[in-house]
């Protein structure tokens, strides 16, 4: 009888209320870092105390872009590179919403790079979480705007001849209010950071470094355990580091932490002050 009761007992996952379990199993490969980044974002939503009934997740196209389809919140899986414009429209239409963009480096910084720059410049009050796995993982492992120099991809089989974007520097230079970087190995720090960003006024950006064993890792002779070892042995936490120090080169030391946390007018505050009659603002 005791054994039968134990067998019939349902096991509940702590994120059951935030995951569309009918969409499981997910598409992410074994060893991929996106699942850790995704669950960290959901745990941060719960710990931050934000109203989840007024929270929206927006994703673009790519492996990370599938996140919006798995979350049990209002969500939008948008066209390639257009997650941030959709998120901006949501925030402008209803400023009371908590708007979270969860997408990948290719979606946000290649085809969507111009949208990122202008959303940060305007200080749109949204939180952008970028899972950076250094390549276009979903479409075959092509070189990306974030692929490290000399790294191999399907389109750079002899090594990438170009320098990658320094994403925190780009966010800082574009006008973001909050900028940070963590890896999927540093889960507690990542959850705390996203939780802080969700309650931060203005444009918040968190870069999350995660392995892509199927495409990037395989071509660079690096499995997920190797990548996690790199995160352990070749990263240091240096909060407040100047963004120009944040280039990614695992032959040296990669800096993690919170780099920027400032206050400035959001896009909506600036618009109201400049373009709306005072009596309308007061109402």
C-alpha cells in the first residue's frame, strides 16, 4: 500500500506554473546552455516579486527564441531580429507591463542589431536577456557577430578572421541603464542579476554565455563539460569593470559581473515631458 501511494504521488517541478508543460519535451540539444538560462530567467521572475499577470516575454528566431513558446505567460515569438521592436511596442502601448526579451546573439545583434542600439539609446524600459553561444546554432552553426576570432564555424572552417562584438560595451555605448554578463555555470549570480534587472527602470541588458555543443562546440573540439571548465577556470567576477575590458578570449580571462547601473529618464518619461501637455501628464 505504501509503495502504491508513493508511485501515485505526483512530483511537482518548482517552475510548473511558469512552463507550458504541454510543449515539453523542448527542442534544445543535450548539453545546450539555453535551458539553464531560461530556467534562471523564470526563477528570477518569481524571486523579483514582479506581477506575473502583467509580465510578457518576447523572443525572436533561433534556438533561444523558442523560449517564448515554453513560458506560461503572455508571450510573443516574433520574426527574425524583431523581438526588441515588438517589445518596445508592447511597453509603449501599456507602460504597466513588465516586458522581457529572451533571445540569442544572432537574433539580437546581427539582423536585430540596429533595433538593440536604438532601444538602448531611447532607454526603453525593458529587460533584454541574450544567450550568447557564439554562432547561429539553429540554422547550421554559421559564423555570427559574436563568434570569437579564429573560432571555426560552418562558414569559417579555417577560423573566423573577424573580431566579434563586445556586447556589454555596445550596450553601454548605446545608452543602456543596466549592463551585466554571467555564464550558465554561475546560476545563482545570474538569477540574482536578472531579478535585479527586472525591477530596474530603463533598458537593462544581461549577456549569458552558454555552450552550443552540437554546432560551435563540435567544430572547435569542445564539449559542454569543456565549456563549463572554461567558465570555471578562465573567468573572474569584477563588478564595475569598464566595458572596454570585456572582450571574450578564453585563452586569457573573461570578466563577469554587473558593469553598469545608472538612473536616467526612460523613453516614456522623456516623451511625456517633451511632447505631452502638462495637464495630460498629470491626469
